[in-house]
C-alpha cells in the first residue's frame, strides 16, 4: 500500500486525507496544534462557545461530496440549514437592510430602503451568475497548471467569453456604474473582503462572489462551524486516516528531486507522497529551507490577503434586532480600505462584522446571553504596534455598536478573547496572519497562485487557502480535490 503524509490538519488537509484514503492510500496527518481544523477551530470560555475563524458557510455540497465519495450518507454525520435571511446591514445614516436569500425579496428590500430599482439588483445578480458560469470550470475546479485544462471545450468556451468576466475594471468601478445609491455600491463592494481583497483594486470579476450567497445560499451547520472539522475528522478516522497532534513537521525530505517523506521530532517519516496543507510561504521557508533553488521567488513575493482582528465577547443580554450575521458599515468605505492597504493600520470607523451563533445554536451561550464574534478587516502583519491599534479600535467599535444599538455595550461584556494577525500567524503558521493566502487585488492573481503539484519535486503536492484556487472553505475543499486528482 502506498503511503501519503499530510502536513497540517486544516480543512483542506483533512479533505485531502479523506480523498487519498478513499483512493487506497495509507494516510497519516501531522498537525502542529493539539487540535484539528487550523483556522476552522473553536474557543470556549465561561459557558460561551465561539467558532474561532470562519462563520459563513457556503457551498455545503463540497462537504457532502466527501461523505458520498466514501460511500456514506452525509445526513448521518452532518446537518445544516439554509438561511432565509443571509445578513442584516446597519448603516451609519440609520438605514437598516435585510439581505434575504430570495432574490426577489432581497431586490425589493433594496428598492424599498434605498430607492435603487429592484431590477438593477436582479440584473447585477444575473451578471454575477454569468461570471460564475464562465470562471468555475477554469479557475475553480481544475488545475490551471496542466496543459490538459486548456484543451477542454468548456475552457475554450470560457476563454472566448473572457471579456464578460470584467477583468479590466475594478470591482468598485463596476458597482458604481451599476448602482446610483452609494449604500448599494458599498453593499456589493464588501464582497471583495470575502477573499481578503480591496474592492478599489480587485477586478470586477470578484462580482462572482454574491452569486455564491444568493444562488447557492448561505447555511448554518447544526453543530456550529467547528462541526465541519469534527465530522470530517470523524469520517477520515473511519477510513483509517491516522492523525498525529502536537506534531510539528520540521522538514520535507527531498533526495534527488523526489519527496521521500518528512522530518519531525528528530525522526524521518518515509512516504510515497507528501502533501503540504501548511501555508506555501512557510512550506518553502521552513520545510524546504535547505533547498533555496526550489523556491518559486515570484510566487512567494506576491501580496498577501488582509488579516482579521476578532473580539470574542460573552454578552449578558440578548438583542432581538440582531441576527446570525450582522454588518455595521463604516461611513467612509474608501478611507477604511486605504487604511488597510496603504497606511496598513486601522481606520477609526471600521466596518464591523458581528456573528452570533447562539441565535441558531442556543447552547453556545448561557440563557438570555449571546456569544459575540466581533470582527474587522485589518492589514496583514508587518510588525505594526498591534497592542496600541487594538486598544484604540476596541473603544471605537464599542462606541459604534453602542450608538447604533442604543445600549452601552462595554457594560455587557462578561468575558473576552482577542485574536489578531500575530495570533493567526502563530496559531496556524499563516504568513503575515493573512487569512486567505494571497490577495486577489489584480486580474492575474488567479493565475499566480501556487500550483497544487510541485513542478520541481516529484511526489510533493500542495493544498489549502494559500495555493490554487484560493482561500475560504469552499475553495480549500476544491484545492483538496484538485491536489488529490493530480496524485496518481
Ligand atoms: P489552515 O486552517 O490554515 O490550517 C493549516 C494547518 O496546518 C494548521 O492547523 C497548522 O497548525 C498546520 N501546520 C502549519 N505548519 C505546520 C507544521 N510545520 N507541522 C504540522 N502542522 C502544521 N472562510 C469561509 O469560507 N467563510 C468564512 O466566513 C471565513 N471567515 C474567516 C474568518 C477568520 C477570522 C479566518 C482566520 C478565516 C476565515 N475564513 C473563512 C477562511 C478559512 O478559514 C480558511 O480559508 C481555511 O480554513 C483555511 O484552511 P486550510 O486548509 O488552508 O488550513
């Protein structure tokens, strides 16, 4: 039996382990932390449970697919429900908008609250759907690094439709030409942050993202986001995958251009195939430091995605006007992004994302209390004075939420945990604490991501948010699919 070693038990590492086990490999996963999931993990404190990283679940079919591949019924492991109300939006001018999953209802809500014609919203979402149909075969579901991909009919057809994906305008420019109302432009610009990019720089191709939310839908897993990790680990173990926790890998052993295994805890562990789910930057810099000639310098110097600052607050009150996902917009979006991408610090009025999983999973917080996951987008870690930035913005966030909700939030916080770019970097070995690998701030980004297979080392493969096709749970699951297909 052939043996595969996987470095890292992030969502993509776990999915790759499942796929390779189904293919008949003996699979061992080595994970530096004492727990699986990487960014998709959880925090517990004072009777509150928080999902530590991702909170928005889209494209659940890619999770189901793993159970089906293993001949199991996903429903026996993992339940989730579709959200009728995707997210609540609060603007500084007092506007409150409900983003309903139903396109018609959503478009009418926008028209009622902003005066922007519902037809413009419907047209924008139809365009989003077109971009998806052109790009998904080429950019998302296949290796961009194999000649065969370009010989396929659907690829050729997509290439002819390329101008339709709008790669030469920025997302903001496209949105500002599609909508008159600034609040609606801001609403659609925000989707650039779904992969850690800047709407004032990223190509309008990223207008594909709303399609994922409004066509495929947004979901909530019954057991919270962490249950995705838990159930996939369970499936992997049933398939015979062995997980080794507290097991930091120090080196990928390469002899004569072939990956022979890994080195960890002072020992060589041999394998026929090595898959790195570790951030590709650290994979080269730490695990292949003896082989600088193998380092793809251009790829490693690419701009990283933004990072995040999260306050996990236990709140001793419940707020009926809030939902699972809530956004409190900045009054000046352009300035906010300038702070993230140019000044590389934090704007005094950031857009605040508030996720409350206890709205759906009531045991995530004590009675009449709520577990608040309060997140803002921040720059990647370049050695900023984070302690000072965090102290300042914490006050600003509390003031902003208190003003909009009409309640002094500072008096309601019973416990607190904070995760910042330094913590994301150290907890998951993500270079600069970026949460989606490299940014998508230019039209070539999709082609510049690292491939899922090494072109220089035989038997070495890559999966996860820092390689093709990119970050976020759905893409990480697709990266596992592409990497596994490349492994013969
Ligand atoms: P990671 O989660 O990065 O895990 C890599 C693993 O490798 C880690 O467990 C690490 O410990 C391990 N490792 C690293 N080095 C070594 C080594 N030397 N030896 C052994 N093990 C090692 N996505 C969404 O879809 N929806 C969201 O709402 C969303 N929100 C997010 C919010 C936050 C705050 C964050 C941080 C991320 C968010 N994401 C979201 C992105 C999503 O979490 C990631 O894209 C995805 O989880 C990354 O998975 P991965 O497989 O690349 O691995």
